[in-house]
C-alpha cells in the first residue's frame, strides 16, 4: 500500500524516551496505520534504542522500520532517512519528543487528499520541570487553501512559529528534487532544515492543529544555555552553510529571499542572545561576537545589514549586564509588543 506520510526519527541514546514517542504513532484506524511509515534511524546509538524500536517493528511490520548507520549526528540521520522513506510527505520527529495521535489522524486525512510543497503547523512545548504544555500557534483566517511565501511573509507574526523544525512538513519529491543535504556532525542543523528547503516552496499549507509535542526543560538538551555556549562552533558551521545559499537567491520563487533573510536574521539574534545575554560571564564572548560580525560582513553584506542594529542592541544590553530572564520576560516581550502594535521593525529587518 502506498505510504502517505513518512516519519523520520533520528535516534541516539534515546532508550528511555523512545517508547513514548513510538507509541504516539499507533492509531486506532488500521487503514491509516498502513499508510503511515515510521523510520527509526539508528545513528550508531550505543544503548538499547534499537531493541525498543524493534518491538514496534515486530508488532507493526507494515508501519515501523529501522535503518542503522554509523554515528554522524542529527543532520546525518535525517539525510539517511530521506534516502529511505517512501511516503508522499515526510516529517522529522526527534526521539525524545512525540505527537498528538488524534492530530496525526486528522493530518493523514488532509495529506491523502491534498498536494503542496510544504506545510507549517502549530505544535506544543512540554516543560518536563513543570508538566505544563504551551501551544505554539500558527494563525491564518483561511486554512483550507494554499499560500505562497509572499503572503506568509506579510503575516510573519501569525505564522513564524510554524516555520520551525517542529512545525514544518515537506512533500518528499519536492525535498528530494532540491538535492540539498544537511550539515553532518553538528548540532542546530534543524535551523537549516526548516529554512533552506522551505525557501523554495511555492505552495504552502497552514494548519492550526498541534501535532508535534516538543519536550523542553532538560539540562542535557542541546538547547540548554550551557550546551549552546559549548557548541558555538556548531552554530557557526550551520551559519556559514546557510549563508552559502545566498548564491541561489535569484533562483527562488517570490518570497524565498525574504524568508531566507528573516530566518538568518533570527538565527544571528539567537547567537547574540546566547553569547551576550545567556552567558553569565558578560565579558567572555564580546571579542568573539565582534569578530563573528566582521566575518559575517565579509561573507554577506546583505545579512550583516539586516542584523547590525540587533547587534548594537545586544551589545548595549550586555554592557548593562541584563540577565536572560529579564531579557525574555521584559525586554523581548516589550520589543515584540512594540513591533506588532506600533510597527517598530528596524531591529527585525
């Protein structure tokens, strides 16, 4: 039977999480299960992750599959998964996350009937320290039609959360035809995954239905502040790879250039926040960021022009010794309010 949706699960040291994630793909509708493909990509995991996955492959042999490879990192596992999947569409779900099963069933109905290059979708964050869920919404008045990137760029505030790794889904042929391969042996290539291919999309479906459940609050995650500081070389590796895409901008459909630039600008702001605000040693990375900006200006005057005002603000906040907590709860929220209601956009262009 033709597969409608493939799920790629990059798996490394996920033994204690994988059961919850794989269970979430088991639907009560047997016909839908037959049209779903869940591919666990074992990225050289040294624990019992494969044994956990094998239980599902044995019980549901038409739905769950395992591919094993040498360790190459998250991006490498996605690349390998893309080579093997057979579904019309695909989505990547991390091994320590899961999906809302009811939302998955509704999604399968849509994917079987419609065709588009990409979908952006609402999702939920789950904080393991508090047990609370936080919706991350995308909102468009008309869901049952396709959008082009220029329309979505005009509604950035309403949809940008869905332009993330957790919100994006691709048509498999559209993605493969780009012959684009993610950075390997590095963290944070999820930014690349949700930016570069999507910049080529001509038809995009928007869905306000929270499918993906993103687990946060673990100090061992790559998104923790300490790990982000430690993995700055990986941030850079992904940054330069995404900047290399500038040579392809003239080939993009309308709106592709703006999408790429906005996502790169946000990525640079993340680096500024990590080095200058999250870092408890406020002097530690000042020289590093100054040099990074110099190299950015040489590599891409265009993106440098987009972020130079942001950089100045982050430097000021750094010298004021603003904490990350104050930044997130007060300053960033204030900027967001001003940008939405008073069109204060200069820091975001």
